[in-house]
C-alpha cells in the first residue's frame, strides 16, 4: 500500500483515511494553508496549523476545524502526521505523513526565503516529496528582499513627491502583508482595499504585527491622503474601484513579472518580481534537502520539471491537481503560451 495516492478528489492517505488539500468534498481534510485553491468549503472536518486557522475560519465560516502546532506529532488511523513550516504565508505547512516507517511530505506551496512574516521554511527529511513547481523553470529567479524593498520604496517616493497615488496589486493573504511590511511609513500613509484589510484584521487579532493601514471606504477623504500607497487585490486595479485615485501609478507584484511582456499585458506601469512560491533555485534546494529519492511535481511547469528531476537522478512523477498557482493571475490569464501542461493524473514515477 502506497502512503499516498492521487485521486480526483485530492491527495489521499488510505492508512489514515484523510485527504490533503482536497478540491472535492471529503470526510476529513488536512490543509497546508488558507489560500482558496487549497482550503475549500464542504469538507466534513478540517485540520490545519493553529496559525493558519483564523484565516481559514474567516474564509470558510463555521466549519469543524481542529488545529495542530508545527512539529507536533499526531496519530490518525494507521498514519503518523506532523506539520512543518513552509514559509509561504503565515501558518502555511508542509505535511509529513509516515506509514509503516515510510515518510512522504506534501509541500503545499512554499518558499525557502524568510519573508519576515511567515514562520521560515524548514527542510523535512522524507522518502518521497510532493513538490509544487509553480515557477519550475530557470528563468524564475527572485531578487533579494532588500533589493525589492529599495525598489518599491523608490517607486512610491517618486510618485508621492509628484502628488500621485501608488496602486500596488497583491493578493490579500500573504503577499499584501509581506509588501506592506517592506514599506517605509515615513513616505506617506498606507491605504488598503477592504479584502486586504479584512485579512489584516484577522492576522493582527492573532498577534502578527503589521504596519498601520487605513481602509479605503466611500467616505475616505482622498485629497488629504495624496501620495499614499494603496494595496489592493490585482483584480481591483482595473476596476471602477481604482478610478477614484485619479492619475495614479500602478504596479503588480508577482513572480510572473520575471517574464518579458507580462507587465505590458497587465497594463500596469511597474512590475515587481516577488513571489511567495520558491524560485528555480529554491525548488532545487528544497528538494535536495529532503533527501527524498522519489519526487512528484504538481502545480506549474510539471513536465519540464519532471524531466529535469530525472536528469538529476530522481525517480520523478507528476501529480495532476486542481491548485491555481500564483493568485495574481486568474487561471485564464496565466501566461499559458509557455506553460507546459500537466500530464495525466496520478502518474507513477
Ligand atoms: Zn498558496
Ligand atoms: Zn497553491
């Protein structure tokens, strides 16, 4: 019996009778984190880290949710389960599942760089590793966080001195808070879209420190706030909501900005290359550190990445899942022209 199998409902552990991040209703779901493609409604019961739980409750409403701390070991049926930091967003976890002495790890989404907000990623030793590979091509290389901080603040300061708003598109859980933590509050106030502020409130209530922000409402006196930074979900940048800021400078922060032409296609003035997923080097580092012999790729450039893994001597396979990738693009907006399509579901290595 395999520790995990890949089904059309999600990644299944038969020994423990549970699923990891299922996308169809199941009795028992273990969640890696609160992003909507991983944490879905309709499960009989849920298990997540204690740090991820408030956002999951905020998004899914009243659910049966049990929590577990990083590193805590729990027995579920015939499986031994533990959650380990994935460094993706606050509370995100890699889930280690051991059955009869064989350990598998489901990475969820992860990044190996410390963003200053999420519990930093830790390597987890295992026999088989199921890795996301959203950005699994060598072209994806993230600038250092200090460089990113300097670039964003320089862009903001230039706009502020011209009396213009800076509109920055970032998804509302994780990236928005990470970027706001990099901002220099001496430049001007930080304003937020309601979707971002809702998540901010949940994170602050659980003790995660964030800079002061002001939610934009119909009554907000924008004249008194010119030069402010406005953080909103990317979809809001091209909406009527954004028009109230007049002649603002717009930017999107995403790993996809590493691709030529993407910023232009989005119609923004600036693109910052930043992601809460691992870049090419990060993926390779993480995989080596697990010590795994078998690696399954999911969530991204899976075919190319599988070939690469095989060239490196791994037993490699592809898992077809229903996860969305970097949320800055809706599924139909992602740059499909260079995405290598997923191969068949549950293909064995
Ligand atoms: Zn995610
Ligand atoms: Zn994801």
